[in-house]
C-alpha cells in the first residue's frame, strides 16, 4: 500500500508542474498583461514600470517562472487586490467552509445514492426502480440554485425548521480550532455547537447533493445490473452461498469500482461548483469571495483558487487509487 501511495505521489509531480506552467502563461497572456489587470487600462507608463519592477516583471520570462514556482513552494500566492491581505490567508479562512459543505453534500449523496441504486437494480422493473430512475432524472435536470431557493423558502422561511443562512447561529460562543465547525465542536466537546453547525449544513448540503445523488444512483444501478449478469455471481448462487455473502462479497464489492471513480470526480466538482449554493445561503465559504474576485479582476485570488482546486483533484485521485487497491487487491500488483 505504501509503495502504491509513493508511486502515485511521484506521478502527480508532472501534473502540478504542468499546472504551474499553464497558470503562469495564463496571467502573462491577459490583455495588457498582469500589470494592466492590476492597475487598469488607464494607468500611466510610470505606474506600469514601477509595478513591473516591484513584481519582477521586467526580468526574463524563465526567471519570472522560477521565482513564481519558488513563491508557490513557500505558499506565497500573492496579495488580494480586494482585501489587501495575502491570498493564502484568505483561502485558509474561507476554504474550510466550502470543504465542509462539499463533504456534507457528498455524504448525503453516497448514503442515499448507493443503497437506492443497489435496491433499484435488485428489483429491476419494480416501483422502486421506476421511482429511483425518474427521481435521478429530476435531480439532474433541476438547477442547484433553483433547488436551493425552494428548500430555503419551504423549510427555513415558511416552516422555520432549519436555519436559512450562515454556518452557525449568530452569537453562539463556540471555540474555533480547525475552521471546520462540526469537527471543532466535537474536539472541544461543545456538542451544541456541532449540532448547530450540522443544522446549518442540511439545506445547502441537500441542494448541493442533488446532482451527485442522481449520478450515483444511476451509476450504482447500472454497475450492479452488469455484475448480476456475470458468471461468477451465478456460480456463487449455484454453490448455495448465503445471499448476504453473494450480495456483499461478489455483487456490491465488484460493482463499487466504477462507483468509486464517479464519486472521486463528483467530489472535486462539488468544491468548484459550490459557489451558487453558498451565495443562496450566505454560507461564508470561498464562493462569494471568488465571485467578487471575478468582478474585481483579482487575478492572484483566481490563480490561487485554480491551484487549490487542482491540488484537491490530485488528492482526491490519490484517495480513489487507495480505495481501488482496498476493493480490488490486484491494483496493488499492477
């Protein structure tokens, strides 16, 4: 297992190097260059020369790239033009909220999607199967932000069952340790704070989970149906093995391989797609900050966001490979 992890980490180095090159070239291909993006199109030549000298943009391109990589390694992502604060500090302040929301949405999608897809496949053609397939189509078709508004209006505004905005109730004296409010409450034994944070996660989590849930249901159903038709499943049943053994060891375990890949891809997309959901519920994550960065042409923040998302995808792919090796030991050999 350790050799597999080390090998995968070494294989990820070229990916990160290629990403750094693309980000570097993207900034330098902006209309007027990064200086015009920072100062605007009506800046004087003296202002441009001053900024170029301060940022080292008057040096050769390869020297600028080496300096850029050195800054990335030291976690120096530049300074936000919106707030004047280092980009790294802005992200470490807001990114935990986005990660917490995305993980909550994925947990909902997995907890509901895999069992629902499995039982729909086992009862193919039944009312459960038809309901699961129809519901997954609806989940894919409804825009996330529209579903978020509906959930907020019904369960927060009209019924008052759940909070309508934020990550925690205003005025709640909770100790912050990691930035993940549910985890912080558990670590500090402030269980009321954890429960309050979970309540704030329900509505945005359900809204964000709608599309992944629909995809997981359909993928699980298709994968289980394919495995049920394999010879080794019929052989196991003919040998008289218990149905529980056949279902767990032979059917579900082999059906999980494509599902794990799908979950990995969906998790990465959730982190980058939580912007609209966070805006609807004023969740305080990276979404509103990125939207403001786009409007303000805050390119250091946008570059940092792309880098964070890319690294997240890389780490998720590593976790998928590890999960693959656990489910199918042959992967470790290959």
